[in-house]
C-alpha cells in the first residue's frame, strides 16, 4: 500500500520518530516483566484481596514484583513518557495517523489508543487519576491528600530516574510504599500500551504502509550476555608512543606484537588454572 500527498519533510519527521519508538519499544518488550503477558496485564488492574476480620476490620493485600525489577522497567519506559523525546508514545501515534490518514479503520484504532493513553498515563484531573489518598493527624489537625498519578510520578521522578525534591516533598507524608504502589500499575500499563503499539507498527510495516528502516526491527537493543570476550592480537609500545590516527592506519615500528604470556601487561588478568 502506498501513501499519497503530504510533504517529504513531514514524512521524514514522522518516520524518524517511529523508528526511534520502535527501538525503545523493543527494549521495553525485552524486559523480564513483559515475559509473562498475563501477569503484566494483571499488574495494570490493581487487583487486591480483602479479608473481613472478626473484630470488624478488613485486611487488604496486594502483591507486587520486587522494587528493583519495577525500577529497571521504569527506566526503560521513561523516554516513552517524555514529550520532548522522539520516541514519545504520542509522537509515534502522530506518525501512524500521518501515514494512515486515508485508512479509516486504522485512524479509529489510533484515536482510541491515544485517548486511552491520556486517561491512563496523563489524566487531566485528580478525579481521572484512579484513586487518591487522604491523611489526617487528629492531634495536630494536619491534613494531606494526593492522587494516584502524582504519587506514581513522585516514585518515578523522585526515587528512580531523578531526585525531584518538590515531588518527593509533596508525596512524603504517604511514605515510599504508597508511592511505589501507585507507580506499579502506571508502569505496567505503559509497558502494555507500548508493546501493543509496537506490534501494530510491525503489522503496518509488513503491509508496506510505513516503509521504516528494517534495521530498527532487527538491531540489538538489549544485551543477552554480560561476559566480554573477544579474540584478536595485542600490540604494545613504549609509554608516550603516538597512537594510530584511526582504526585503519598502520602501526608504527614502535608497536610490537605480544606473543608470549610473559609479555602481557600487568593490567591484563591471566586466566586462572
């Protein structure tokens, strides 16, 4: 399918942003929280168990992944949340709307997803934030209230990817766990929305609508091993010898090939027997 109309400059801008999104979204997709799709979706739903106790009280319980795991997921999705980054979710949606502007079914899907993103990730008011907490000190009369979205952002930007003092101060009365508890469904839903959009982009790419660089769908975006091992030759030269001007420049006579273990510099650790 080929698109008609529109300037080449506009097409290039939207294509660049979509390619940036694909690279970041694939990194989100590769996170271990996304390994079990059903569990990831469940984290977006704020599920909890409630037990009524004989004394008339109720015990409410929620189970969450380890904070460190959610923290790493927050770092991966952060550029998806930032309006100034090319890979921002709504930038990718604008790109799809541009390339699919003559396809009514696709535009309907895009409009629905954009509205859902705003409702879940960027609510316009506390009433749309899902829930809010209110605290009161009967002794001092001090009161605090904060909605779920601000609590979540206080954890993301006050604890994890920044140290936003203002957000931390505003959310401090509610404690670290309430900030974390609010952030988990936001992060999980952002991951779900990002991966769903990535798969939609893949489908449009396969249909020939987008014509993005195939490289962004194939290049390595995460490390599968953290063991560094290469095979090659080691050359050494006296201290002060000029380094080669570039990777293809021949080595000067001062550089000699090291062929014996005894010749290896002390900074290179020898394998243990």
